C-alpha cells in the first residue's frame, strides 16, 4: 500500500504565510492610510491586467486572432502585433474601473488616454509598455509588460502631459510582469525590489523573492551583437574586451524584460546602445528605461545612458528614446569607462587638428 502524501516543510511554510501583493504593499508602507490604500489598489489593478494577458498568452496558439500582425504601424513606426493591441486595451479597461488613475500613457498610443470620470479624484498616471518583446510571441518565447506609476500634477487635460516630462526619480512605483514558464510580477515602491509568482490555483500573485539584490558584478552581458558595426567605437571597444577575457557569457533573447530579469537576479549588464545614425537608441525612456532603472537602483545596481544616470534624464517629449546600460554596478561602470576613454581620445585628436 502506498503511503499518503506528506507535505514538505517548505510547502507547509508557504501554506501558512502566503504573502499576497496587496498585503505586501501595506507591509512595505507600514500603515493603512489613504496613500497605502491607493498603492495597494493600483498594484492589484496591474496584477489583474497581468493575469488577463497571461491567460491570453497561454492559449495563444489555440485561438484565432491572437498571433501575427494587425497590419498597422504604431506611433513609434513599428509594426503592431495583435497581442500589443489586446494588452494595451486590457490595461485601459482595468484602470477605467480603478477610480484612481486619471491618465494612461503607453508606447502604443500617440497621446495619453484620459479617463475623465476618474480625474476628479484620480491623481495618478500609469505609464506602461503593454507587451515588450512582442516579436517573440509567435515563437512562444518570453515577453513582458513594463509599468511605472507617477503622481499627476496640475490640471492637464489637453493631451500635453507636460508634467510627465520629469526625471525618473519622480516615479512612485515601477515594475514589470514576466510571462514565462511561470508568470512573475516584480515591483518596487522605493523600498527594495520584490518578486511575486502567480499561483494559478489561487489566482493570486504570491511573494517568492523579497529584497532582491543584484550582485556587484556578474558574468553575463546581454546585447544584440548583430548591431556591432552600427555602434560607436566606445561600445565596440567594450565588446572586444569581453571577447578577449574569460569568465563572461553572452545571453540575449530580444525581450527586454526577460533579459533584465536574468541580470537582476544573476548580475551582469544589459546594453541597448544608440547607433551612429540614431544615437538616441531604440528604447523609450518613460515606458522602458526609467522603470527598469528604478528597479535596478533599488536592487543595488545602476542604469546609465553611457554618460548620465537614466533616472536623471529629463525627457523633452512623451516618446523620447534613450540608450540603456543597466545591471551590476561594476559592470555598468566598466561599459562607461570604455565610452569615456574613447571620448577622451576623440577630444584629444580634435584639439590636435
């Protein structure tokens, strides 16, 4: 006769103390005041959007109208995937019901989306990339959603969203949702970085990693080396250095959230530099670079354009792009050192001529 199953000690511990996302926000803020209630409600809305997108992705290959392109081009000049549209609509629908968010700004929309019925009391703005890495969807590779919460300032209902043109240090919270073998939500409200895993049986995001710390140095560098000859010499010098030294491993998936998630936990550096023709790079400051920079700094890492901390960059327009170098402090500093050395050499040559 087979003995009945006995739960392991760690399973019993999880059953006794399943810290949900909303409970964790209150614990972080150590009060149940209005601000804490707002942030908890906002994170619950983000979690709901993540669950809906995860459900859709899990059945993508079995449903019509989920995979492939829409045939349209977004404000960024990029071909739009059907899941981009779906995920963007999910976030809008979820936050229409929040009562807290007056305005949403997404990389999929040219102008902010206002929710007038929320604006009298809703003083928050959600900025987000609904699906990052959507080119991976049709081949069933990791994708993610990136988000940040900002406090709305002033009466702005004319589509200018001028109060969003502030540095990333004005973010109240930031995070991402990773859709992979499990669905994870990683967030920070300025009190460390914490990861939650979706338990499908409960329908809840449960705390799985608290106070994540990125190693000071890591073995991984993540960059699309197919762009090697489009970069300036400083970045190429860094890549040559990595090729010549042992102990480094290249890992690049083409999905920012997945690549950043690996760096966050294991250390190393992710790069998406500008090119000679497009020095501003590809990634959007408000929707991608600044939220991930917020997380990186909270986990003890850094994020840089190569010459300036990402969180200090003040955007001049809503969809501004920026180069991104993010990860372990030592590894980001190493990339910067090659950029700075090349700049010094070029300045010296310019003086001589």
